[in-house]
C-alpha cells in the first residue's frame, strides 16, 4: 500500500507483517509488477490516474467509488450458514455496503428465526 498516512487498524496489519506500507504519494512506478490495483483515495484525480496507469499496463484495477474506471467490483461479502450475501451500491456508497453487511451479520440469528416462523 502506498499512501501518506494510514489508520491505526492498518498500522496494526503493518506491524504484523500482513501488509506492506510505503509512506509516500502514489506514482506510476508503484504499480510495476502488480497483478491487481485498488485505488481508494479521497482524491478523484489520483484515482483516475491510478486506473489509467493500470489499464496502460493491462493490470486489473478497481476504483472503489467509480465502477466506470474499474475492471471488477468489490462488494461487501457476508458468509453465514448456507448463505453468501454480497452487498454492492454500484460504487455510490462503499461505506453503506460495508455497514449493511455488518447489520446483516449482527442480526442474522433474528432474521433466520423470523424466516422459520413464516
């Protein structure tokens, strides 16, 4: 991951060596050798550049809030019992996708018990 700053949760993953982080601004050279690129900044111009660089090199790219700039989507996924639920807002609100998935996860037992009463 290349970004000037990260959250405490991501810092923990770096400490656990589950994530590599370079404290810098992203540049074209950063995607060399990548198979997959995800642009998730709060700067639309940077996300467009990253998507363009990836496409030039035939690397799959996802811009989390711009499906038109993406080669694939990344829905919020919940696996419970015999179900797999994917929540996707067409890139309009990734946080809503995550929150709705978490709501379903937290209320799964209630949903299943209601369904069985029908």
